[in-house]
C-alpha cells in the first residue's frame, strides 16, 4: 500500500495550513476583543460611566458573530441596561434598561449544555460567568421600578452554589461578596451587609470595587 499521498492530493494538503490561518487569526482576534470588552465591562460595573458605551459596542459586535455564547449575550444586555441609566428621557431609560434585562433573561435561558460548566483558559465556566453577570445586572437596577431583586437573589444563590465559585479568582469571589452585600442592603440587614463588604475587601483590597466597598462600609459602620 502506498503510504504517501498521491500527486493529485499534494496541492490540497499543502493548502490546508493556509486555509486554517484565517480561522486561527479570527480566533486570536476574538480573544483579544473579548479581553478588551471584559476590561471595559468591569470598569463599567465599578461605576465608570465612560466605559459603558465601549463595553456595549464591543459585546454587540461579539454577540453578532456568535449568538450562541451566553456570556457575551448577558454582558451585552447588562451593558445596555447600564447605558439605560444615562439615556436622555425617562421613557428611553426605561426602554433601554428593559431591553437589556430581556437579553440577560435570554442568556440565562440558553444555559444548559454540560459544556457551559467546563473550565476555559483565562475564563470562568460559562454558567458561573453568566450567573454572575445576571446577578450584577438585576441587583443594580431599582427594584421599585423593574422588580428584579428576586431574580438577582436567585442568580446570586445559583452562582454561590456553583462548585467553580469556590475555586474562582479572589476578584470574582470579592464580587460575589459585593453582590451579597447589595442583597443585605436591600433587605435591611446592616450587620450582614458590613460582613459581606469586609469579606469583599479582604479578598480584593485593591480591586475595581474596593473604593465603593470602603465608602459603603464607612456609611454602615456601627
């Protein structure tokens, strides 16, 4: 048996690496844009209003390329909800925020396959990351208007019970504590809020959320 490819196949075999290069380049480009979007998004969550538009634009582009990615969809919706806070009119603020919340709802509904629990290099498992974004979004909007406190508590509880949460980086665990503090504040439990804020600062004392956590801790000091 001839173990070598025929002359007719050689051009195709030689062309294969060239055909793969554009796919590899796109994958590397997407990874770079995901990192840029994540950085802008984290700054937006920490209160940087100037980062909101950039985060939304980047995630919109990434979501259009891969609508099946629940993390990207959740982040796009969350950025839209944050952008709603700065809209010009009350009606526009309401509409944009509701649209963003609906996208986050859709991202949660798309969770399910086992691969959403798989760990990825440099990223949290998709399930945990989507739950974290959802909890952050639901708990950030006024409950008197949007009635999402229950959804935020449910998403946070699911994130905290995820086995990957205990092994997550300190900054992620600090965000979970920050969200726990938001729930305690909403429910009028100042002692629990202080404890959660203290844990968040202990985990990530120089993180993006640390200035807000320190300021709030000073407000609720006994």
